[in-house]
């Protein structure tokens, strides 16, 4: 078989993996927005809404640890398809009549969705390492950036879809539409995805789920604080703040967050050019530190600007100048999103680069376990801190987390100077 044939086959499988990831991501973003807005509409407090996602994030931590080992044992194609199937089940679980939607029941459905999401993500990111030919670090960086950037752009589209479907169809009908669409994606994946992709040649032991690589461990710790910094104000605090204090409708909240995540995803896709790939430079540990440092200033500056223009008390129902406040939020989010996108893309490339090809899913799974832990911490803090102290403290904690991520990244390896 010629190298051109191998490359064509790899590209075809890469496109299929990316398509699966896209389909899943739209439903994942839409489901999150549906749950936040629907249960806020039902009178749930910000902390109670955050608790609905507790099992989603917690089981993401567990799934990434076990999922990496499972992918090495049974193949990444199977773990990806299992993730798609579980998401269909999770969506259907929430289509029951509203009186049945107790907090424990919704948490159980979200737990299933969290397992599904991280099985799908771990499988997709691990597959890229195997599909990009050995030694092609430039191609690897580009493929990782495209996969990650397009996924986040579509997650933003999912936010908009969730807000729009909630307004047009209602909660249960919106979930049925999404479940049917994702079931079609699953059927295509079962038929076309390469068998035994990523299956380890040697028997993988369960204790191998913990990474033995110093670089992977350091990067995982930095990733935890990076994503905690985003979710501590973005997941619960910001949507509820916009709804309660700015008086935005569901479609406006969903559309605004959708545009932000779409733009953030587009910047992620361009990250290789932004960080110097066009001139032949590939990122290393020093790059991760340099891009994290300016980002730590953004949340603190947003908080200071908001404090100077209005009260950020969580109990306030109106603001003195909503137009000024809106511009502060929009401009601040644009700056934060651009820098966060580059940082996230850098991390995504570095983990795939650091991971060993034999059992790649183990290293990637461990890394995304830390990613899920950061989201878990950020989500809980987002609801708790906003309910008690308002948006300002959420933003200051975000800055502190980014500083920690930058300090931890100092331990990452750097390229040898020629």
C-alpha cells in the first residue's frame, strides 16, 4: 500500500472521527443550555443549577481515567460509539413529564451524558495521534487545532440551538429532536469507522490509567486550573447574571454565548498560525507560559470595570446602566475568549505530542481527567460563589486560577536551542 493511499485512508477516518465529534458536540452544548435556562425558569437557584451538573463533571473525571484504559483494551472506535449511544439515552431520559424531573433524576441523566461526552472526546483526541503519520508534528498540530476549534465552534452553535429550541418547541420536544439526530450519527459511525482503531497490541493493565510521564502530569495540572478559570464564571454565573440583571430572553442568552464559543472555536482553529507554525516553530512549555500570563489579567479587569459601573450583588434584579454593563461583558469576553482559545489549543497539541503511540488513550484519558476535574471545580464554584457573592468574585477567582496554570506550566519541557 502506498503512502498516498495510507494518507487518504487516514484523512477519511479523520474526517469521520471529526464528524462524529461534531454531531455529539452540538447536542452537548444544546443540552447544557436547555438545562440551565429551563431549570432557572422553574425557579432553581444558581447553586441548585450548578448541582445538576455535579455528576456530569464528576463522572467525566472517572470516565477519562477508565475510558483511556478501555480504549486501549477494546479500541477507540468502540468507545466513541458507546459515547454516542449513551448520549442518545441521556437525552431520552429527560423527555419524561416535568413532575418527574427531580434533582436526583436530572443529575443521573447528566451523569450519563458526562460519561458519554468524555468517552467521545477521549476517543476523538486519541485517534488523531494514530491517524497523523509518525514524525509529522506540523500535521498533528494542525489536525488537533482543527478538531478542537471546530468542536468548540459547534458547541457554541449548540448553545444557540438549545436556547432556540427551548423557546420554539419546549423542553421535551427539543430533546426528542436532538436524540433522533444523534441516533443517525451513531448509525453512520457503526458502519464506517475503522475497526480496532487505537487498540493496544499488548494487554493493558488497569494500573496503567495513571500517567507515568512527568510532562503529561504537569500539563494535566495546568489544564485543571485553565478550565476551572473558564467555568468558574462562564457556566452558571454569566447566563444567570444576563437573565436576571440584564433582562435578556432565553434566545438572547443562548445566542450570545453561542457566538462567543463559535468565535473562540474559530480562533482555536487558527492557533497554529498565531503561535508561529507558519514560520516553522512548534509550541513547547515556554509557549504555554507566555500565552497564559496576559490572560490572567482579563477577568480581573472585567470585574474592576463592572464594579465601577454597577452593583454585582447576586440579589440585585436590575442594574443602573445595562448598556454599559453589556459592552463591558462583550468586550471582556472577546479578549478572554481569544486568549483562552490559543491556550486551550496549545494544551491540546502538547498532550497529543507528549502521549506515547502505544496506548495513547491512556495518557490522553489521564489528561482529560484533569480537564474534567477543572470543569467540576469551576462549575460548583460558579453556582456557589455567584449565589453568595456575585459575579465579581467569580472573575477574581478565574484570574487566580490562570496564574496557577502559568506557574505550573513553567515545569513543562522546552525545545533544545540549536
